[in-house]
């Protein structure tokens, strides 16, 4: 095939960038999903092997964990400040939600061992404008028998973020309500709709938000910079937005799939990205949203924990889920749509929508890459 044929026949089906991970990850980079560490002498390592499977924005995996040497039941969670998203997530709210999801994954894994978890959030104070080097949480395991197993844990290794078009059908109302029943923090509320008119309005908002993010050079460039193209890049950096497969290598080698092309709004790569993501939004027939009564750091962390629980409940119900985060982002160009989205869902300040999700039915994708657990462990203090 020549370059023109490749562009016409190959790119549309595999080139999915700008915040949309695609294609199967390199096998070694997805090994964490198969990792079973029940033979570990330190139960914290067994539990953390599940924690690293939590979702995070752009799959940045922003967690660092220090294991206490004085207390074999204690660990401290920090934010990896090299894994922030300063353009699309200036206040680090989305990153903090990813850390909340990590805490919940750890808690679920501990419950499967019959151990409860005590979480002390922001033990040295909550960061205000930006995350900093202070700990996010102290996490302490209770003794065996201190907790019943949470049934959501069984879905953790099957959880996937869907980046496919959904089947043309609604999620039943009872199923949407059942997903919302997974919330336990008390700090969050769930809303959902399958109403055609309301879903159409939300699709329009999400389309507008997606166009703003991809048409704003600095926010789109952030996603492009985090795109890993091909086997070698994914192996070296098993996070971010992964593009993998034989055609990817060929397109990259021919100069069709490059970061410069991804950033160029006149390129086929850019236009295919735009059209693909727009197609995902258009296929949505059911939406859900996660809200909090305020936007404090503790509420954001709780929202992250419940985000994971919602996703696991959806997985158990056979429902595919993908966050549509653009209209909730806090960079200036998005402010009008942020306000319109909250108004459309009747959420008034100081309440805040922390997550907007499309829900439907699609084949589950392969797992996304993960950094090995040992790369996420640090000494204390974190410097």
C-alpha cells in the first residue's frame, strides 16, 4: 500500500489520540493486570498490586507510596508531581481524583483479604491551589477479620475504560440506579439519564467541549506529548496514551503518524482524531454524573474513590463506561461550557460535578499499560 492508501484505509481505524488511548498495549506493559502476589511476605505489596490498576486521567498513574518501616500495616500515599496535567487540569483536581481511585482500589484489595483500611486524608494539611509534596493520605491496614470482602473487588481486573462506539440502545433505568447504589462515601451523589432530549443536549455540550480542547493548541499539545507510539515507547513509558500494533509502526515509519502531524490542525492525523472522538460522543444514549456538595480537596478525593466504585459496578452489570472530562475542566477557554453543563444538570455552586460519564454497550478493550509496582514505591521523606 502506498502512503495515500494507508491514510485512507488505515488511519481512521487506528489513529486515536488527543486523550483517547487506543489499541492493545504491549504485553509486558500490561503485565500488572495479570500479576498475582498472594505469596508476598508483606501484605501491603499484595494490596498495592491491585491499587496500581486504578484509573487516572490520561493514564498518568500519579501515585507514589512509601511503606513505613516501623509499622508493617502502614503506608503513605503521595502525588507524583511529575505526572500532573497543568494545561487541562490546572488545579490538579482530576489528578487528585485518580489518587482517590487508587485509595479505593487499595481498600477493596484489603477487604478481599479480610482487612479493613483506615485512611487519614491530608495528614499535613490539604493543598489549596496546587498539589505539593505533602502526603495525600496515611493508609493503615486493620487486622485480619476486620472487614468483609467487598463484592466490587472481583471486577477490578476486568475494569476497562471503553473507547469504542456504543450500541444504539439505552442502559435500562434500573441498571443506572444499581450503578449509583455503589456509592458509599456519603460525600457524593449520582445522577443519570436515558432521556433522549437530555442526552442530545449533553452530547452537544460534550462535542463543544471536545472541540475546544483539541482546537486549543496548548491543551491538545499536552495530550500529544503524552502519546506513546509503538512498542518501544510504550515499554519505556507505560502510561499516557498508547498506540500499538503493526499498522502503528508502519504509519510511524512512513512519517504519517508523528507528533508534529498530530499537532497540525490541517493534517489527516488531527482530523481523524477529531472525527473519531466525536463519533464516540454521538453514539452515547445514556449519561451518568458524579457530584459533590462542594469542591474541597476532601470532596475531590472522595469523588475519586466513588468514581472507581461506579466503574466497577458498571463492569459487573456489563455496562461500558468512559469519562467525558472536557466540559468539567478548569482552563479559561472552557469556562462557559463548564457553567452551561452545570446549569443543564441543575447543579448550583458550591456543588460541583466531578465526573461526567457516557454509558452503553461495547466490547471490552484490552488493558491499558501500567508501570510496575516497584517503580511506584519510594523512601520517606518524599523529596
